[in-house]
C-alpha cells in the first residue's frame, strides 16, 4: 500500500531537516507553491532530492547579525549592493533550486535595482550567498549547479568562505569581495562579543573595527 501525505500533515521541528527523494521538478514546483504560506522553512533541491529545513531561533539570530555585518562592510567600502534575502533561485535545466539564508548582489547590484521578479534565463545569480549549519550535499550541489560565485557557510562557531572555481567550491582565507580585510576573523570576533554585550553594541563595534582596518 502506498501512503500519500500532504505537507500540512508533516511537522518539521526548528533545527531539523526533512529529506524527500525521487521528487520530480513539477512536484518541486508544487511543493514550493504549497509552502508559500510558511516561508520560515528553507528548501534545497538537486536532481530529485528535496530538503526542507526549519531554522532554529539561534540560527536566525546569527543570520541577522552576520547579514548586518556584511551590510556594514559593503557600506564602509562604498560598494553598491542589493539584498535578496531568502529568495528562491531555481533552474529546471540544472534540476537545482535553493533558498539561501541570505544573499546579496554586489558586482551585479546595478543590474538588479528595482527588480522584484527574477528570471534566471536573463538575470544573474547573487554574487554572495550565506548559509548556516550546512551539512547537506544537496545544498552544496545545488549552489554549484546554479553557479553562485561566492558562498559563506557558518556553523559550530566557524565561518568558511568558498569561491566557485571550475565547477567546485574552493575554500579561501578571506573573501575577495572585501579585499584584504580579515572578514572571517572580524565577524567571528564580534559574533562572540554580541553574546555578552548584545547585537546592537556588537554592530556598532564592528563598524568601528572596519573603519580602523580601512584607515591602516
């Protein structure tokens, strides 16, 4: 007997991930439509494997703070940027789709001004995507297939920066987007600082750290 369940019958707890296999592209599109009312969930799809992740509260706090620190870096360097949050990026030709925890257009920022609907047949992928607690081959495979040039992964107190090179991600010591600034060291330092001093104080202190680093 084959048992068929609807998504509303499935409860994914915060911090947990549901994996579904042998999901067609049409089924993936239908699931995205059904999930539309529950956008706290994040999805990753690659060649028939679909993952639905429910972020934990800790995950969301770190996501917001790291995202804010990236914005501070971009502003202090006077780089144009457009935020696209957890937008769904998908290409049927690659059988791949992903929703970053947060993402930014930087090199392609001017092209994305005013865009509220994406068409990846003509629009670029985000220049920088950030993911938290990445333990999934499906997520990384989807990013590679789509061609996102820079991916940051944060988990277990560690921040890694990856650059796409010849269809695979290569880990870097710092982000080429931000020149010689030791962004990994700085972000981790002020994430830790926020645990005792609070997020607002950490953001202000991080901005001062960036300004001092740029003045050297």
